[in-house]
């Protein structure tokens, strides 16, 4: 299906057609690998992982790379290992800086990057050998600003890979729409590491420093600017889900209130400024669902700040009541979520009892009935 619409920010028509290419595997011969690609690898106290991560980038079939490894003030042997790796491959440059978090580390890498394209890797993860050749090949052939790939979710005892052998070409703000709608079919995500960017698309956009959940606004701004993205519906990146010590494994904490929730509000405001009130409402729907989920998690936990955090969430949920009709009235919204929010606003205690009943009785009973029906068929 093809269509065109007036873009309210730039004042021009943008093609919003989406194209699916089955079994599409673009390659770039070595003599055609003329564009320098800068890969920024961030590292903090990951001595047991950094060699695998950096060596996976060194092994890329796309050879014209500048590999910038940013040691963000590690106190273990990470820094020494980075220097050792640099001696083994002349494409590696190492930056040692005081600890400032992932945003500062990535910004430091961007500041010295010379590539026409920029990618990011978390040093405890690793890439498939043809990741950047595939992404850049598709970007070149489709004249795209951003390449995005699916990723494997690597747990301690198993791996999840939902790859499909196809490439999807999004035009206009279709990528932004799929991202905001959190469409399961496309694993776009907040993450910077499953993407490759044309350098120009990042002009004037930095990662917010001193904050966790830094990818939320960075990704929203970049996707809002892009006019064409290619999505490789095949896993090329390996993301460790449950590494001990990773900040992404942290449960609800003070940063949820100082960084994550403010980032979601900032995202809503940006989408409105972009002229996409529809997407702002969709985003709010998922945001308010998360707030209820946070409350449920705390209610069932022994978190040391349980009561304090539940009270703060209650205040936030109640203060946004005026926006619920638009958010929960979207076609994307599940009517059950509207009912849950109404129940919560009426009585958080009743809501908690209802959720416990669903999890412990209703859902297990439905699963048993479903299994029984399968046996009888």
C-alpha cells in the first residue's frame, strides 16, 4: 500500500509506502567498501566480555572500519585489555575517560569518529560477522538514512531468535510509527546498538548525559528525522539479557523517577511538536500501562523503598487522568487496559487484589482449559 502525507515539521510531502523484500541479502565487494564506518564500542568493568565484543567487530566482512573503544573509567582489567586489542588491530582506537555513563562514552566516540556511517556496540555483547555489510548494503541500495537489524536475546541457559529472512523498507515516518506502537513484528526498540546511522542524520543529536535510559529520546529524535529506514528482519546482534552487574538488570529504582519517566514525558512532548498527536497518544497508552506494571511489581516485592515508590507512582498516575481518554481510546489500545486503569483510579487496593486473582487463578485456569481443549481435538 502506498500513500503520501504532508509532514507538519518539514512542510513537504513524504512517501510513506512500505516495501517488503523477501530473501534479500545485499553484499558489498571488498573493492566497493569505500565508505568508512565508525563503530563505537563502550566498555565499563566488563573484563570478562570485552575481548569477545571487540573481536566480533574486528571480524566483520565489511573491512573499512574505524573501531573506537571507549573505556568509561573501568576499575578492573577492561582498560588494559582494550590496549592489548589495539596492538592486535590497527583499526582500533582506545579512549580512556572518567566514568560518566553510556551517554558520555558514546558522545566521546562520536566526537572523534571520522566515518560516513556510525554504529554502536555495547562491549559485553557481540556482533555477527556480516552485520555491518548487510546493513550498509541495504542502506546503500535503498538510499536509507538508518539501518536496523533484529537481535538475539541471549540468556544464561537459552537464546531467543525470531528472525525472518526479509528486509522491510520504511519511508516517511513509518519507522517512527512502528517504534512508538511497539509493534512486536519489528524489533526496532530504543537501543542504539542494533542500528547503523548515516552521519548526517545524527547532526545536532547527542545522547543525554548523566542519565539512564538515554536511548529513549535519542532514538525518538533520530527516527523522527529519518525519511527512509531499512529493517533487516534477521538477527545480526547478540544482546546479553541477564549479565550480572548490568544496569539494565536493575529493578525499579530512583532512576525510574529521575530518568526513565521524565524521558517518556519528553517523548510525548516531542511527538506533539512533530505534529503527531496520534503517536503521542499511542505512546501515552504504553507509558500508562508501564506505570501500572511498575506498581504491580512493587506491590508484590520486598523492595526497600516499596511504599515510597508506590506512593510516587500513585501520584503520577492520578495527575495524568485528563489524558487517559485519548490514550486508552486509541484503536491500538486493549479495552481491558482501560478497565484496569479505571479500577486502579477507583481503588489501588482493589486493583492489586484483582491482578493477584488474575495471575494466580484466572490465567492458570485458562491455560489448563486451553491444554484440555487441544487434547480433545
